C-alpha cells in the first residue's frame, strides 16, 4: 500500500523524517509520529499476528484502540495496541504468535 | 492541586476543558490516542452551505485554545478505572493514578461490529478505521474495497475514501440474521437512509424520498429496487444483495454475495464472488461508556441515543457528585453537538466548584440553549429520533433527581 500524498481538501503531505524499525526481524521505515499499524500497512503488511489458539491471521480492525485485534509485542512488551502506539527509532516489533493449547492437547490425547 | 480531570480529548472533552479553564480551574485532559481531537480529526464533509467541515482544523483550533488556557493535555495515556475516595475521584491510568474533585468523562462512541464468516481476516476493518487510516494517517487502506452495511456514517466515509482516490467497488448489506438486525433488512435500511435524504448523494434517493416514506410504497420500492443498485457518487448501493462470507487465506481476497428478496431473504443459487483487497464493516455507533459504568453511575437503555447511556441532566451532571459526562457517551450525535455539550459540562463544573455567581449562571443557561440550537441546525443526524431520546433522558432525570433536591441533586458516594 502507499501513502496518500496529495489530497484535494487536506492538502499535500509534508515531508517527514523516516524512522527505521524492525517487524519480525525485518527492517522497515515509518514516518515520524506514525502508528505501528499505519507504518506496517504503508509497507504492505496487513497481518499483525495470528490467533493465539487457532493460528489464523489477524490485522487491525477498529484502528482507534477499542477492539484489541492489533496487539503486537514491542521491545519485549506483549499485547501492545499497534493502532495507538507510535513507532520509535529502532523499535523491535514482533507479531503475536500461536500458543500451545495444553488443555486441548490433553483432551485430544484421551 | 488539580481541579478537573477530563477523560477524552475529543470535541466534548476539549470544549469542556476550555470552559472550565476559562473560569480559572486547573484542568488535565487524558487521551489514549496519539494526538488530541478524538474522532473529530478524521471528519471531512461538506456542509449544506458548501463549506467544508475539516475536523483536523477544528481540532487544532480547540487544542490551541486549551493550550492558551494552560490546560495540561496528555496523549497516549489510557484510563482503565474510575472510583471515588472521600471527596476525590481516582482516575487510574497507564501512567499511574491521578486525582481531582471533578471528572468529566467524554470517551465518545464505538462502532457496533457485524460479525460474519471471514471477518477476522486482515484487510477487514470497521468503516471508522478506514476513515482514520485515510484522513489521519494518510495511508491507503487498499486498492479495491467493499463496504458491508449502509448507513449515514458509511456514506460520509465512502465520500472521504473517494476524495482520497480510494476505489470502493460497491456497498452491500450484511446477511439478515439476529447479529445484523435491522442492518440486514433492505426496507429498514431504506427507511433510515430516507431520513437523511437531504444528505443522500443519489438523486434517485432524493427524488424518491417523500414517496418512499410511506410504508406500503416503500415495500413496492424495495421489490423493484434495481438489481445493479443505485449509484451513490459512482459507487453502486446494492440494497438487494447481502454479504454471506468474506474470503481469503492470509488476507481479504473477496466477498461472497447473494441476491435477496425485498425482505432480505437470500435467493438460493444467486451467489457470486466479488474481488476486493479490503472490506469495511459499517454497523453504526454506540456510546462508549464502560468507565462511567465502573464508577457506579446508573444507566438507561435509550435506543434513540444509540444504546445504554449514563443518567445525566441537561447540564451534563450525573447523579454521582463531581462526575460529569459530555459528547457521544450521552448519545450518538455529530461533533458540533459534542462540542456544545462539552462547553456546558465545563461551565457546570465551574459552577459546582463555586465560581462567580451571576456570570456563570448566565453562561451555563446559554450553553444549554446552544446545545439545543446546534442540534436543530445539525447537518448530520445519526438518529432521526434523537429529540425524543434526549427528552426521555431529561424526563428521567427530572423524575429521579430533580424534584425534591433541586439545589443539591448529586448523590454523595464513596
Ligand atoms: C469511528 C468513528 C467515526 C465517526 N465519524 C464521524 C463523522 O464522520 N462525522 C460525524 O459527524 N461524526 C462522526 N462520528 C461521531 C463522533 O463520535 C462525534 O462526531 C464526535 O467526535 C464525538 O465527540 P466526543 O468528544 O464525544 O468523542 P470522541 O471524539 O470519540 O473523543 C473521545 C476520546 O476519548 C478517548 N478515550 C476513550 N476511552 C478512553 C480511555 N479509556 N482512556 C483514554 N482515552 C480514552 C478516545 O481516544 C477519543 O480521543 C464518528 C465516530 C466514530 C467512533
Ligand atoms: S485495531 Fe482495534 S485496538 Fe487496535
């Protein structure tokens, strides 16, 4: 996806400083004061995590902090909302991963 | 010592902070978003006068005015609990607990979801999410989108997406079921759109509006509703097609859609897949009032206001001493009304805090009056029955809290 540089009413996007960060080990660039969700989308990434149990992919949903669908790990801090968190220089962001479901496995083994 | 904590830096919270601070009160505003303005910053529409309502500019104006009055605004801070301890409110936040004798809760609204198979795929988002990504973050949400759900917010944001050059391929309804409720019934959708006919972008809707207001004509109208829809600003509005499933493996690839009869029932064998790389779900708005609920404030279900709302007076007091509310938390309306309510709450707090008699009384009365006149002139009204909803709440307040204790209507707790 790309950024909306020109807008007939809101005007032209001013030049902003680029801020490097990593997501799942790969380096990307955000703009200053940009949220993680916006920066990743601008880099073509919609998938922010997988469901902890089923492993199915998830992205942002509400984009304003209400739904918790966008939770990622930021500098080892888990469950951070990507839609409310501004990218900082050299931030290390990890997508949410699938967790082992011990109870389910026990039931399956029986 | 801080006098007031405002939770939410939307139009209601900022206007409330400004009004309180203009009477010399010390105010802190807390908001979890990255910048002040709330949902106002995403808004961009043309008023009937032709002027643009540019939410970013309005927010900047409010922010500037608040700063001039030394209001302390903290963004990126979440509030998760609110309770009273003797004379002070404790506001528990992600950066610790703040206290003040007065709290104004102005947390705004949230969107009703419409769950359907595939809606958890990346690329599916609420219609408001697309507004914020487009107008606030200026990142394209996709190349080709489908909107599920037809309501006034969906049309406002459709227009915003188009302005930014984003292609919305079509608008369909959600499948009729208990989860989608009225949003899945073509006739109900038509009825609600007609109430906003002055805003309806399509000449056909506008022309047909008076005719279609009659129930039996509307039924016939739905029966003969064109199969290929009616164009809204170039995007087909398909009231006789329903989304059954959003498809894709790693992200959205399309939507499975079926034709429906005039009552929204699926016509078997009519399914088709429309390609898309993003989908917006438009389920409407409800007051985001959890914080006030945990504080112990009583609530009332008033559908015209969008759902459960805290008991409050026209001066924006709640029954709990020192606790005030304003904006969409009290009922779903547009930004200008939220702002007028915020001003009222700010003056009401100044009055409760014992600020100068005559001036404050006059300003408070004028502010209450102003809410009514802004409402009468509103360009966007989410619920046509809003007046009746507001009346219900003020009658409830009169009957429960006003009669015997007019002077001191707020309950002491804690
Ligand atoms: C997604 C969306 C799109 C909308 N689009 C339009 C539109 O195009 N036109 C229109 O007229 N109206 C629109 N509205 C209606 C909108 O609610 C009003 O126009 C107006 O913004 C309401 O003002 P407010 O001050 O009550 O709340 P808001 O503007 O919503 O502000 C509330 C603020 O409170 C903050 N907040 C909430 N909970 C917490 C918490 N626990 N801790 C910290 N901060 C918190 C939020 O981050 C937010 O900034 C929209 C509403 C939504 C939800
Ligand atoms: S997308 Fe809903 S909380 Fe971030």
